[in-house]
C-alpha cells in the first residue's frame, strides 16, 4: 500500500451546497444517530464552524460525506488541536464524546469570554465520524473490510500479535490492513489530508483520536505503534504528560507509547507523525476507553456487538461523556499555552533523559 498523491487523496474542502447538505436524512435507514446528531450540531453552529466535506465514503447502499468542522483563529501559524472519532465503526462512544464536546462548546460561546479569547489564538478541528460506512453497517472496518487504523503502508519492525497486529490475508478476517501495493482507503487518506493541511503544517499542533475496547483502564497512547523505538518528540510528550498529572492529579489515564502494549502494522498515526514537517511539532494521541470495565459491571453486554465496545446503560454513557470532557479541554488549553511549556535547550535534554527512563521500551505481546 502507499499514500495517495495530494491530487487524488482526500480532495480540498468543497461547498456543502452540493451534493450534500446538513438537512436531516429523509430515509432513516440511510443514516444513523451519530450522523444526524453531527448535522444538528453543524446547523446550530453555522455561524461559528467552518464546515467542509473532505471526502466521500461509499457503501453498498448510501454514500456518506466525511465532514470536518473547524473553529478559531484563521492564522495558519496558530496552534491547533484536532479531534477525531469513529475510525472503528463499532466504537461509537468516541464519536459521542466529540459530539458532546462540540455541543458544549457552542453553548459556552454564548457566555464564555475566556473561550472567545482562547479561540482568537488557537484553532480547533473536528472530524467526529471518520468511518461512517462502518458505523452505519455496525462494523469495525470500513465497507471494504479494511481496518482503517492498520491501513498505512508501513510494517512493524518486530513481531505483532496474531491477527490483531494487522493482516493482509483477507477482508473476511478482522484487522485487515488492505491489499499490499494498493492505495490507502478513502477514509484513511482523508484523515491524513486533514492532518497535513490543518494540523501538521502549523508550528505546533495536537491530535486526539477517540477509541474504545481495550482493557479495564483508560489509556492515552502515542507513537510509535510499529516499533519500540521512542519518538523524536518524546520530551514534548513527557512535558504534556507531566502537566496533565499536575493539573488533574486524580485522572485515571495510563499515558505511554502504544508499543509498550503491543506492536501493529500500518498504524495511521505513526504514518501521520512520520510525515509531519520536521520543523514543526505535531503530537498525536489515541484515547482508548477501557470497555472491559463496562462489561464487568454489565456482563450481558458480551452478547451484543455494540455492548463490547460501548456502555449500554444511559447513566454510564453520561458518566463517560462527563469524565473525559476535561481531557479535551486540557488539550485545547495546552495548545493555547504552548510557548509557556514547550521545553527548549538544556531543559529539553533533561526531559529527554527522564522520558526515556520513564517510558523505557519493554517486552511487547
């Protein structure tokens, strides 16, 4: 597989007047709840959000637009934060978390003077539903059977878990990377396009991709997933982790390189990070919500494909949305204040040593 050239990857944002609009779908079967909620938020925020369709995802029945919504400073050098969700169609809670945050943001704009000042100097980019075809069909992969998080062209440099680390045998099996030598999927290319044009092109940017389904604990993972080698921006990531520890001392996140858990082929964020301009700082993270905790509290969820990856009880869903909104707000504040905390000179050298000791590569699955 290989990345697509700029002219054939996700195209430049285009008008919503045609062929897509933000009006509710006439046929409920041709949409799903999260897509309709996103449209509702974008209609309500049409005076604030810059909305674009960056690509079009095809399924056997309906086709879906891949929406982005951006808000804040128009300065191309302003720091930015990107929020992504729904890369795996079954993991709806990640999309719901981002939609919850977008909705709250709009309400805060009515009265929050500090938020207005923050947005004068930062840019927020939202892509809440990366894999609408998979979400519509209640599948993890996209309609072509490709796991978008394993769709980048690189291979891991050591052994990966059987199947779960990515496989190229068949789309009928889970965790399919796609056929070697073929272009990346439209959805994967669209994410990379948004990162390249709206995030990594800036002197400083962050990205948070919201997932679920791993373990009893909530985790924040960052590159690399393909190698035990530590990322070049480890001092900056360690500084961010330290700020989170000090400002939210009771948070429950495990914050570490993904390779400390397991390696995988074709990680999308490894690819995005490696292709960011060397002179800029781009720090991507994946939020993994520990869905096993919900299953332990309600074992009947094991008998539902939806329940394996999402809280079923309404009060647990509300608790998840409340609990993680602080993290999203923390990242927007960290971007706004980046000049105050980004390490330089001797401090960066010292943090590099501390970070390497703290995140020393260990044996993986």
